[in-house]
C-alpha cells in the first residue's frame, strides 16, 4: 500500500476529516537522517500531521511549516509541507536514545519535554500566518489538538502513530485529523468524545490491516461518511544547486570575500535530504561579481 491521504466529511457535513497512511514517508525520513527509534517516532508523527495539514491548503503553492523547539534531548523538529501533501523534515538531535515509557512505548513525550509548537503558513501573501502554542504533553497529536483549539479556534481531534520493527525500520505509520464544523450538534460531539476516549491506537489498527478509510468508517459507525479525495503523499525534498547557490549568495558580500580569500571550496549540506553541494572558489567569485554587477 502506497502512502496516501483521504479527505472527506461525515455526519451530514458536521465533521471534516483527513486520514493518512504514511509508512513509506516515515521510513524514507528514517533512512535519510539515520534517526534513532524515538526520533523516528517523533519525526514520523510530525511528518504525518504536516502532510494532512498540507492537504488542507487551498493552493498547491501554499507552504505549511511545523516547528517544535523544546527542552528535551531531541532539542527540536521541523517539517514543511506543500499544498500537494509533499513533506520534508528533520530532527535537531536524530541520535537521542531513551528507555521506554511506563507503557513500554517509545517515550516521545520525554524526548520533547517542555517547548513551543509553531505553525507557519505561507499563503503567498506579504506576511506568513504564524500560530504558536506551548507543548501540552510532547506527544505531538495532543499538542496539535491544543493548537487547533486555541490558535485556529477549531475543535479537533488529532491521532498520530509510528510503529517500529525490531530492526528499527518503520513497520506502520499514519494518523487522522477530525474537525467539527461550527454547526455540529451536541449529541454528535458527545458520541465522538466517547468513541475517541476508547479508540484503539492508530498503529494497532494499521497493523491489523485496516486502511485510513476503515478507521474513519469505524469511528463514524452509524453516520454517513463521504470521501471526497484520495491524495498521494510522499517525502520529497525540493532542494537544487540553484536554490542552494542563492542561499550562499544571501550571506552577503563580506562573507563571500572571506570565503574566496581562503581559496578553498565550500560545502553546503541540505538539512532535509542530506545532499552535499560543493562550490569552488571560481563559482564564489562569480556570485560576488553578480552581486557587484
């Protein structure tokens, strides 16, 4: 099964939902960054959320960035998604190792600890929209649920999960975001709250062979479910030599002159995909000439 997101409505359009299967995406991120199991789980959850939030965009050129800065040993995470649900991301400390929590699970909450979640939406306007909340648990799904309620005033339920194999590759990954419309009835809200309270974990259901569609239909059993779109999603870095050279040029004339004086090539590494870009002194001189011209 390839990675994808389903988008739709339920209960007479009182709810909108996004549900995702993201195993390949999370495994690709683990392979690129060589993350430890707990770092894979944390990054995988944020990538899955980012993909679904990217799918919420109105335009393909819209960019959504999720950034966590935290006091825990993982130090921070950053994920960027475009309007086509392509995502990329990285962890500040990909090698963090922690014992399992009291439930025998990867302790993502302890890896993050206290911190701040920022959501930055670049919609092509003069200034991006920035919403910020404190981490309420470090479990990421709960933190995003809190973000939607406080920063966007949209009552939501977010579930995210990553299950690892014994050889530390990714076995399952996925999640959902359910959001209530302003006219949602109290009776529906009560039923949903009860069902979500007793909901089996995302990764358990995926490991049992359930699809995102199955999970949504089970959650809304007895209500109509309308699936509007099926959206492919993947880990994709859009870095290029041209974009990196623009970044090098942006350091300014004095910095470029210093690099040229050293007479050595410089190497720039992409945080998202690990590609190396080497610029010889002749190329740096060309950048300087372009700035001066």
